[in-house]
């Protein structure tokens, strides 16, 4: 059975956890910009951790479900309504055939995630359904195209919901409040000093960590450009090297660029460090005009936090 897309808003993409093992041939992993929200959507439905979802940017998404299932919404609050009745993110909902979901504009945050029980059924490319438009890979057409109106996306019927009637209350699960982030207009971002960190002067390092940077309008799934105090690397003759998620490039204008899910796989700009994994999720929800301040994060502390997070979801989504 299928979901029919009526409107997609600025951008709606099918995403799983990403396409790994191909960066050596120039294929970027892709995957959800806010992995925290993505993981919780699958957890609410007891899905496989890699189950495909729809990532909705800014809102104005609407669709109709043509088979019984359960859905989960996480991430930004987009004023969602189910059959005209308000529903809220970080919860799961029972769906009947013919139910219609409508989203408004994001009230806070930037991206929302829509998951269905069992995940959307999409053919994979290089082992993943992740949509990476710049590589022309993934999505429902396998060519990296964003979703468009009237697209039909398959999902499996949830037989446990077939007997649920409209007169019965909709059962739901909810993410515990301590795990629900607030999408503030100012965030602090942990950075692991790495790459060419030692090639920045002490003065430039202090300026980088003491300054407040503004998220510009020049942001996308490839990178977030920031504006603030310029810093400069003392070394110019760099050879292109592999780039990790969260790497902070410093181009010639001295303005930081945080590289995101659809980043290029290699690059030759100086990089002062790498944003810790948890804070990539928070940055991905920042609207233009938001402000950020960087602070140094110890490598082993960041690794331990990431291992705990992954173990938590692996234990409950298997």
C-alpha cells in the first residue's frame, strides 16, 4: 500500500542512516541531518534503526495514507494536523486508511521526520535509500530527486492496526521529555581540535572560541556557512584530504563553514577542528540568524558520549 504526497514544501527527502563505504570513490554518505530526531522516530515504532523516513525541511508537507499503519513525528514542531486535528512531534500515532496529514511552517527548528511502521519501502542504491541530490543517488527514483507532489511511496500494512476504529482512542508512544531538545536561537557547539588546528595561531584560536558566529542564509545539506570574527590559517600549501562529518573549514575569507551530511568527500581548505556528533544534530535545526559559540571538547569524552548514544538506540531498535 502507499502514501500519496500532496505537497512537499521547500524540500522533502527520503533518508535512511546513510550510504557508507564509498567515500573513497567520491560518494558522500548522506543520511538524516538530525540523527537524534531520526533515531527516535524509528524507536517510537520499534523499527529497524535504518528504516527509511521522510525528512521535511521548513514544513508545508501534506500526504494521505492508504493503508493502516502507525506513524511517528519527531524534530521541529510544524503544527501538524491529522484529519484536521492537531498532533504533536516526538509521539507516535495510529493511522487508518484515508487519513490525511498536513504540516504548517516550522515553529521552532528546521527539520521534521516522518516515519511509518516498518519504514518506507524504497529500492536502494549502493545499499542505501538516502537521497543525495548532488550525487544523483537514492530517493524513490534512485536518481537523488527530492519528493514531488503526487508521488506514491510504498509501506507495509500494519496488521495490528486493522481492527482499530475511528471511535477508539489513538494509542501512542511519546519520547521522554528529557530526550526532547529545545531548538534555541543560540547554541554552544563542542569542537574537537584536529586537522590543521596547530597551524592556527594562538590568537586566532582564542578568537575562534571566544567569538559568537551567526548562521547565514547560505546553509544546506552540504554545509553551514557562519558569519563573525574572521580567523586565518598560517599554512596555505595544503593537499586535499578526506573530510569527516562536522569538519570546520576556514576558507580565505576567514568565515567558518561546518560541513554536513552531503559534504564533499575531500577538500583542501584549512580545518580548525570537527564538531562533535551530538551538536551536528542541534546545528542542523538552526534557522538563519541563529547564533553559535564554539568550545573545545576532549576527544575521548566525545567518543564516549557517541558510544553511549549508539548503544542506547542499538539496544532498543533491533
